[in-house]
């Protein structure tokens, strides 16, 4: 079946995610959830003396969109400085996914970015603006 | 296997006129029959005034209709109108008990018993109360078939420290119908109060609050073919009379002076401010609608649909159904997981076929943890569903498997 949302590359990343599994003694670590669908994601980073990402591992479970997003972005951030990682915005993920994401699935897509940025800045990052519950102000409080 | 009718019991739901809509999410909220919408409009268009103090004919008319609807709603579940308190929803009804009954009756070293399958609305208020007063929660385990053990309840009750047993009548995830009469009887014998959450039970099976005998029984209007904004708390009079008011303000008072206030009689003592008048009248029409169909027929119908759904879903390779194996042990809902796809992806693909199901943790995160799941997909049934809707669900699941199935 030809499906725009579940295109082949996304299913491939979902079924065989890259950089998934545990990491011993990570330098940076962050965990967060998407309360909408119960997705849970932990990211672990190893960084060198110049704060450049050497290794990344994800752990957790979730829907195809959240898992594929994590897998895809994990390939992109190796060699990136933590400062640059902290400045990524939603386009980093959405460009990789290359599909239209509905408002209700946006949090699924952006959970991996949120935990990555949280690991980079050392504290829980905000959701990207306009990500989810309409009542929450853009860039506002944590869940 | 199933002998009851497999066609819908009632179809006059305006929303079902939408071409192709397969609504399988009544456990989240029910759709509204035309008679309920008509009652809502009729009240607001022809009878609307505030209740309780008006002396002009229109206000007397509104008051009469409001009181009659309360009596009708109470009678539907075998309760007394004076012991039937109108709240915003079931959550507020539970919170009323937690805040008004709780601090006077639960103290340091006491315990509250819940099941592992409670909705967050029947967990968080008790957790907060326990934190506040220094009491503990005791969790009744659900077994692999979604059943609780009365033996474990007896163990929990044995030391006499349990002050409240709060149990769902019907699990919103597993579908399990709990033996609430036995739970209540055991709690009472051990000197504990009881609260039953009937949110998933009332519109689907015969509920007699008096026969169940719980100290508190709560449910919500919008899952029972009524509007949002109205919940019900049925309480035993002696407990309600001993409890302080929950919210304070207008309507719940008898007299207010500059120095002090005396409180109104039941049930008004617990209904501060203008109540949901039109919603109460419309919920009266909703219980009338269910009574007109016959609650036993409703139950037989939904049980037949559930049995059919269980057999059809279990025939799908890689699909696991949660909860009791038999339809007669269940309310009209089935939660399941597919090996190949996450529930959220399942619901998304089903949604394209207008098959409306819920995916997620269903506000039961402790239960999900117990089951070792992050989420499930849930299909739930109502009087307007037929086996055709189950066939649509199964057909649409075929699309999910086509997309996700091959590794």
C-alpha cells in the first residue's frame, strides 16, 4: 500500500531504528514522554572535550513517527556541537521526515528533538512552539 | 455463540448521518440521540430561567423541569433525589468525596484500597488525600484476565486500617465488570466506606445504586447519551449530612449573615452556584431514551457485539486482546495491541476509514505499566453499533497490517 505518512523510509527507520539501545556512562542524558500517546524516549550522548557529539543512543518506545524521527535525527547529530544541537528547531526533524504532520501528531514527531535539546542544554527543553495543546502558550510551561 | 440481534438498537443519532462514520469511541464520550438534542433545545428555547428562587411562571416551569429531571435520573439508577448530587462530571464527584468526606475520615496510618485498573480520576484524588494526611494506598491487583481478587481485598481489610475502598464498576481499558456488591459488602463489614466509579457502567448495564449499597456511586452524563458538564454523585444520606460542603457560595446556603452561614439541605448543600440546568433536563431525556430501549436489551445487544468483536479480533494474527476472555465478564469495549504497529499508528490509519477508536493510555498509566504496555487501541460499543461496525474495524485493521505487517 502506498502511504504518504507511512512512506517506506519511515517504516524502515521504525522497524530497524538506528542508534537504538543502551549506552554505558553517557556524558549527557535526558528522558521525556509524550503524554498524548504514552511515548517514552531517553537519549544518551557521549561528547568530546570540545562538546562535540561523538556517539548517540536512544531508548524507549512509541509510535512509528516518534521512533522514526529519533532514528533519523540520530544519524544527523554526530559531529555536531552541543550549542548547535540546542539551537535546532522543528525544521530539522520535519525536513528529515519529509511528510505532512498533523497537529495531533506533531508531538510524536518532535519528542526526539525535545530530548536531544534537553540533553544538550542540561535541563528540560520546552516543546517547540505550537506543538500541541492549543491552550498552552507557545514555548510555555512544561508538561 | 451470539444469539442477540447484531443490528443497531437505535439509529436516530444526527451525527451518524455523516456518510461512512463508524463510531467506536463511546467509552470516551457517547454520541447524542436526537431526543436528547431536542430536549436541550426545547428547554433553552421555551422553558429557560434560573432555578430555585423564581416566582414568575417561567421560573417555576424551569424549576419543575429541573427537579423532575433529577428525580428521573435518580430513579434510573435506583437512587433517591435528595441523595443525588449534580456535579460537573464524575471526576468532580470523586473530588467532592475526597475533599469533603476525606479529611474527616482518613488520617495518619489509615489506608485506602484502589484497584490497579482505576482511571486516573479515581487514583489521583486519593493519592493526594493520602499524601495530605499520611495515609497509604493499597492496590488490588488485576490478574491476567483482568479480574480482581476478593481474597486480596479481605487481606487488605484485615488490619482494620482501611477507611475507603474505591473501585471502578467497569474498567475503561480491560472492560472487566467488577463484583461491586461483594466489594461493598466486604468494605462495610470491615468498617470501611466504599466508592464505585460507574462511568463505564451506567448506560450499558442495569445499575441499582441501592442494591449495590455503596456509600458513594459516581457517573457522568456525557458517556450516557447526555450532554457534557453534568456528573452525578449518589451518596448515603447519613454520610452526606455529616460532610461539610465542598464548594461554597450561592444556592448551597440556607441563611447567610455578616457573621455566619447555615447550609442548605440535601442535595443542594453540595451544589454551589447555578447548576447545569439544561444539561440536567437533557440527561433526563437521555435516561428516558435508555429506559425506552430497555437496559436489559441494551446490555444483551452490546454483549453480543462485544462477543462478535472478541471472536473477530482474536482471529487476527499478531493481535492481543486485553482483559477478560468472555463478553459476559465485560462491558461493551475491547482494548487490544498489534505486534506490528503502535496503537497511535493503528488509530491514525483506522481514522482514514472513519473508524473512530481511541489509542493511548486511556488515563490509566499504572495499569499500562502493570500490563507492560505504553498504550492500547480501544474500540467501544453503544446502542447504535452493529456487527457491521466491527467488520469495518477488522477490515481497516487489514490496512494497518498491510502497511506495517512485513518486516
